[in-house]
């Protein structure tokens, strides 16, 4: 290989015009130069390529030079072309490597076709070449999930020819030298047949059913299957034409924009900002070498599991030995399951080692931890008592976190001698699975505390979103009007299964009533009793369906009074096969109960169509989102969207509630809220928020400009 024979791509991201042109020029030059015997393509700075610049897909001037012809050019080269893959080879980057005749990867490299995750499919012939190289099942798995696979797996699949621990470029050059003169025909993937399966048709049919079920309305996985099917049924060139057609469909579907927005939103929320100018760029986190979790109930056990998985030693504390033993058993079970999913199993997690995980009822053992996460019952007095104790026992620098789902962080902090180190870390259930960590700063929370909580989120492989302190914070505060509307719809004539169906068809993983049964109706009941909305503290003579002059539905309270707490008791909004059962079946008892309830309260039952169900639930949630933005509880709509996608099962291909509002059109959202508010004047959640009205008045600017229309910063910021 002469020096001039090496073509170095020079960019980790393919910026189409510059990189592709350079690649094409270089390839042509190498082909024309008789002194060049082989070509090696590598990346710069230890990265092969992360694929196309995603921002380019939504730009009106999309890729001036197309990738496919270049991949074909590489493949048709008369001189062997070897890809030297370091770092990542993703999307268009991997498609370039598939055009090469040989692929050498560093052992730490990762490869994938993640286009499906941004609403697309591999559009540079990847859906046609990959099945030819690694077979349909493995290719379909990579293309429909978008997962990144490690080099070791790529070698097993035959995606790469060799993996090396040392210098990949030298290894690729060595391989290139070795293969000079060997026939290239068998290395050109476009000329290879797709390996046959005895049951190809049935396999593809089942694959389609599976991705449709999982995709919940997201188009890309289904179209990926169709593109791979084309590879199995058509000659290469026709398969490519089909791939291009399907790519075009996805590009104009709207879902691709939503998913690409979500990709950047998730990264944007890392750049947090809080009152007084504190931000990600200036605040430094403190190390968390050891942590504690208080309370090993539903949430605590998942939080412990998360910490252990992140290799952070944990002290797990309960109120007494009985609860401790129950909690220990549950944690061990979760960890065993997690270990089974990991290479190296229990040894990797090392959770039987007391230096890594210790169970106790003794608060004194918390004296040397760097961070405590409290996850006891949702009760202010109890939380204050615990935080008071912690501030006496924990070392001065320790961060004190609460997993409260709604309570006031400042009030909890007031029980300590270090309010600057008190912060909300709101995990979502199940805590070792859900990606969201809502991080709530109080009036006195220090920038270091926020930075440390964000760093913790990263260590736990979660998405941290920093928000301000208010009842329910962002996620639950937006959820209240949504669930409230769902219950009002039952009062007016609908049924739980009808409401759930509409929202599940929209793409939610689970509708509001299934969700409520899963979480337990008693959780909200306890909170409403604490707020004096129901139970013994409710003033005598309070109208059944009114609180503080506003509409209130006692339906959830009435179910709880009947012992219907949801899945845990085998009955809630649905009936289940047994207490703890998971299969929800519509319950005739509940239907009769709803009829009687309507009769008792003189409510005329009416048919409620899908549009009304969807709009009242979603628009009231979005309306609350505008209130949150206007109050400065979150720094931008992206925060709300990331929270909803990662914590509440909002369908990612719809981009989050605020993005969805922007696609529906703010004037339409406003008009519908006005209409429903006129019909239900006693429901504040339907009254259009002033910020929404203002945005409509200034002709609905694009979402990224919304915050600039808040004329004054709210007192919270
Ligand atoms: C690469 C990563 C694994 C790195 O992760 P990490 O280290 O954790 O860093 P991050 O914080 O994630 O990223 C850092 C920084 O980089 C930004 N970024 C990362 N990747 C991209 C990207 N691909 N584009 C743009 N920006 C990117 C990221 O946003 C961060 O910046 P910040 O936002 O400012 O903080 C990880 O980042 C990752 O996984 N990235 C995504 C990789 C990916 O999805 N790649 C695939 C891209 S799509 C692609 O490659 C497809 C193609 O190339 C095929 C093109 C085919 C075109 C053919 C067209 C033919 C069509 C014919 C029909 C047309 C019809 C018609 O025109 O209508
Ligand atoms: N369950 C859920 O889906 C979510 C709950 N949360 C919040 O997380 C917190 C915990 O909720 P869950 O885990 O659901 O409650 P839970 O009732 O399942 O568990 C609470 C645990 O705290 C323990 N505990 C009580 N007093 C204690 C004390 N003095 N010392 C040590 N341990 C004590 C109890 O023994 C019990 O095991 C609450 O603040 C809740 O609002 C937040 C997100 C979701």
C-alpha cells in the first residue's frame, strides 16, 4: 500500500456534501492510480462514523450527494477495499463498511443500523446488503431494533472479518496486503444471494406481527421488515428501489421528525439551568462512592437494584426486621434476574458481597455514605422526621435525596441543617427499568447538588431532567388533569376500557385506568385524604362532586372504600384473575356501579366519541404543560417531552406532548380547550392557559422559539 492509497474519511459524522465528495474523489483517484493496489477506509480520532448528520434529514436542502452511489462505487472497485472500524460504525457509516470488501474492527467498536430509532430505515442499501452478509434473522433484528452490537458479536455474526485489540488501521492494512490479487466477486455483497431459510415466509410474517405489536403505531419498524422482505424476494437492484420507496415514505411521515426531535431533546436536557444562573456548564458534581436507600418498598427495591447495577456500593435500610427481610428478598430476586441478563452474571454484579450491598435497620450505618435516597411512605411528617435524623447522622457533604412523587422539597429540606444539599430524585416505577429521573431543586438546593444528581442519572444510565419545585413537579402535575378528565368521562357515560383503548391506540403503552390499577388506587387515595379532599377530615356538608367550588369526582375514592385498589387486590377499574393478577378484564360490576352512580347524581349518560376522549385527556395535560413553562418550573418544552417519553409511556414517534401540540397546531388546541371549557366551566384544567393563548396570538411560532415569548422570567427562576 502506498501512502496515497489510504483514504481517510476524516469525520466521525458524515456531513454529506464534504465527506461523500471527498470519498468519491479519493476512490476514483485510487482506482485510476496503478501504483495503488488496495484501499483502506478509516475514521478520524478513533471513530469510524456515527452516520449521517440527523439534522440534515429535516433540512429543506437534504443531502446534496447521495450515499448509495458511493457505497456502490466502493463495492465495484477493482482493488480490495478494507474498512478499519474503530469507535462506532452506525447508520450510513456501517453502510459504507458494508460496501467494503473486508471489515476489520477494534474489539471495543460498536456497530448498528439505528435509523429505525429516528423514524427511518437504512436507506443506503443497508437493508439489502446486511441480510446477504449475516442472514435474515440477525439482519432483521439489527435493522428493526437499531441496537448497537459489540465487535465480538459482529464477529460471531460474520459482520466483520477480524477483530483486533491493538491498532485497527495497521491490522486493516495488513489484511489489505494479504488479499491483493484475490478475486473480489465473492466479497461483493450485492452479488450474493440472501441465505435461504426453510420457512422464510412464515418467519417474515411472524416478524411483522411482532414488530407491529411492539411498535404501537410507529411506522419505521414495520417498513424495515418490508424492506428486508424485498431483499428476500427481489434481485438486488429491485430491492434497492423498494428500499428507496419505503425510505421516502418514512421521511415524509411526520414520525421521523418527531423521533429526531426526541433524539436531540434528550441531549438538550443535559444542559440544565436553574435559578441564579447555575447551570451544567459551571457546576461540578461531587463523587458518589457509596449510597444509601431508605425504604425497600416498590420504589426502594428498584432504586437499590439500579445503584448496584451501576457498581455503586449501597446500604439498604428499613424500619424493622420484618420489612427488612421482605425488602432484602425482593431486592435479591431483582438482582438475580438482572444478573441473568448480563454477561458474567452474579459475579459481575457482586451483590452477595456485603461491601457492595448491606441491609440494615441501623441509621448509624449511614454515617459515611455520599448520598442517601429516601423512599418511605408518601407522608410529609414521616419524611421530615427522617431528613432531620439524616442531617444529624450523615457526614457534612452527603447529599440527601427524596423520591417523593409530589411533596414540597423545601418543606422536607426545612427539617435539615443543610437545605442546600436536599434535592428531589424522582424515580419511576419500576425504578430499575424506567429511564426517567426527574431531578427537583428546591429554593436552597446548590448547583453542586443538581450536578451530582445529574451525574448519578448518567451513572444509572437514566435520563435526568432538572425541574423546579411545585406540587407533582412536572410529570405528575401534568398527569393530574389527564387522569381527572379520564374519570370525568366515566361519570358522563364512558367506560374504563373505552378510554384506555383510545389512549392505547394513540400509542400510550397503557391507558390511564390500566395504569391506575397497576400503580394502586390506594396511593392517590392516601394523598387525597392527606389533602383533605376525602376521608374523615372532609368538612361535613361538602357536596359529593365538588371541592373548593370546582368539579370533583369521588369515583376513585368510592372504589377504594370498596377495597378495590387495582391489581394488588384483584379488582380496581377492571377485574383480574386473582389478587396480584396482571390480566385486566372489563368488569360488569363496575359498569353497574357506574350506572347507579350516574342515577344517584342525576347524570344523563351520553355516548362519548373517540375524538372527545383523546382531546379532553391530552389537551388538558398539554394545557398544564403550558402553565408549567409559564411558571418557569421547566426551562423548555423539550424537558416536558423527555419526561413524558421516558417516564409516562408517551409514544416517542409522536415526539412528546408539547411537540404533539405543535404538530396538531396551537390554534386547534386552544379552540378545543375553549369549547370543552365552555361545556365544563367548573373544570380549571380545561381553561386555556394564558401562555398558550399568547403563543396563538403571536401566530404560533415554532416550538424552539416558545420560551422567548415569556416576557418576564417567572419568580421561580
Ligand atoms: C454516536 C453516539 C453513539 C455517541 O454517543 P455519546 O458519546 O453518548 O454522545 P452523544 O451525546 O449522544 O452525542 C454527542 C453529540 O453528537 C450529536 N450527534 C450524535 N450523532 C449524531 C448524528 N448522527 N447526527 C447529528 N448529531 C449527532 C449529539 O446530538 C450530541 O450533540 P448535542 O445534541 O449538541 O449534545 C450517539 O450520539 C448516537 O447513537 N448517535 C446517533 C447515531 C445514528 O442514529 N446514526 C444514524 C444516522 S442516519 C444515517 O446514518 C442514515 C444514512 O446515512 C443513510 C442515508 C441514506 C440516504 C439515502 C436517501 C435515499 C432516499 C431516497 C428517497 C428520498 C425521498 C425524498 O427525498 O423525499
Ligand atoms: N409507587 C410508585 O409508583 C412511586 C412512588 N414514589 C414515591 O416513592 C416513595 C415510596 O413509595 P413506594 O415505594 O411506592 O412505597 P411503599 O409503601 O411500597 O414502600 C415504602 C417503604 O418505606 C418503608 N418505611 C416506612 N417508614 C420507614 C422508616 N421510618 N424507616 C425506613 N423505612 C421506612 C416501609 O416499610 C416500606 O417498605 C413515596 O414517596 C412515593 O410517593 C415515586 C414514584 C413512583
